[in-house]
C-alpha cells in the first residue's frame, strides 16, 4: 500500500469566509489515494461554522482554544498536535505564521489570501518576511495579490494559484421562485445580494447607503460582523446572518454587489457569477481579474458611493443587460475551477517534497 502524503492545514478559525472555504475545498478535494489531510483551527468552534462540512468529507478538524489577542499557549499545543499527526506538509493561512515558525515538517507553505500589505499588520509582515526567506513557500491567490507580495516583500511568491469553486453547485436557477417565496419576496422584487462579512474591509455601510437611493429595491446581506449595529433598522436592508444556503440565495437575486475597500481574489464574486448574476463591485485587488467591466459586470472606484449607486441603478433599470452580463459571467466563472486549484496545490506540495529529498 502506497504511503500517503500528510497535509496539515492551519488557520485561525472555521467561520465561513473566503480563506476557510478555500481550505475546505482543498482538504476535501485532494486525492485520497495520495494525500491524508487534517485541519487545525486556533480558535474554538463558532456558531454556523464549517465543521460539519469537514466532517461530512471525512477531514479531521481540531480546535486549540485560542484566546483573543496573542496567546503563547498555541506554540505548545501546535507542537503537540504536529508530533501526533506527523505531517509532511504544514500549510498555514492568514496571520497564523507567527504561531507556526517553530514547527517542523518536510515542507512549509503559507497562502496569502489578501493584498500582502493589508492581510497582516507590521509585526505579521516582519514575521512572514523572515518565514519566506527561511524556506516557507509562499502562495498568492491571484496575479494582483502576487504583485502586492512583490511590492511588500521584495521578491516573488513561490507560486500563484487562483482561488477556485465548484461552479456547478451555484447554478440553480430553478430555485429562484421557491427561495423568494420562502423568504417573503415577490417574483418581481429587485433583489441586490451581497455575501460579505460586516466588517470595514467590505464596507457594507457604503453599499446600504447606495441602495437607499434606488427605489423599489432590497439589499440582502449574508454575513456577520462588527458593523451589524450600523446596518440594523435601515429600510429595505435585510441582514441574513451567516447562511448555509448561499447557492439558493444567489439564485433568488438579481444583482450581486460588493463594496470592499480592498480584496484578494474574492470567492463571493466567483460564486455570484457562477450563479448567473451580474456583478457591481469596487475595482480593488483581484476583482478586475474576475469581472470584465461592461461585459460581466460594472466596476467602480472604491469609496465612491455615487458611482456605486449609479452602477446599481443602471443594472436595476435594465433586465436585458442583467441577463446578458449574467450569462457572460457564468461562462467566465468556469476559469476559476476548484479542480484546477486543487491540482495546482497538489503539484506544489509534491514538488516541494521532491526538492526536500535532496
């Protein structure tokens, strides 16, 4: 029986978000005849987390009980877990490099999910620069993230692997009527959907204020975060919380919107395009790598509420253009395949392990 390569994925939490969903797709999609994968969350489980999906895909998921802020207990807990699992590859995400530098494996990999200058603070960038120069292989999730990596660290990442999704899962037009009926909306309501954390990076307040100027529309936001109180009570703004029915929600929508001030390569935009929705988004990070302005959606400058409202109003008034952009976006989304992403990571892991054998 062939020995399988053991991969340990380490990230802050298993809350549903971009990096966490990438890890879910990767851990679930790696060939089980070649790889044995497990996941570690520094924090304990949160409500509506991804744990059931990891378990359903037979991927072990452990929690280390991290406290908010620096928590030196993580060093010993991670060391103990690595000693037990004995991974060949340790793959870290987000800010956790500061807790993984002391760990030993045949290959160490870190994925940068956002613009390198914004994903972590000054201390995190110092730690990551040391890590990358000490043999940790860096991965950027898109060309713009790779450019930001070069600007921040002074050299290129080891690999650029675009995020990918299971596009077929998000194409469910037959669910439109049923979802609307179940959630209290009419078939002729104009629904603008956004799947984003309620945090400053995503700027949901600007999106809500832009929609306030467009009559007869509803804004549906799936996500949670610290800005909830700033959004509650607004007319025609519906805060849906963390949802497990994102494909159905997208099927029920007419336009997808994202007002972020910065981004990496957002899965939410790819998912919306796979669902056949036209996109209105800010021209930040890797968004222009996904959305072709004027063909699959409309891109506007960040922090420009008037431009955002104008773009939303333009599509709200033109059902024919929405359909054309939605169809073009659906075709474009196939360029961001989960299979291609998983295959690229598998190839990277095996190349690094081959190099470590010499």
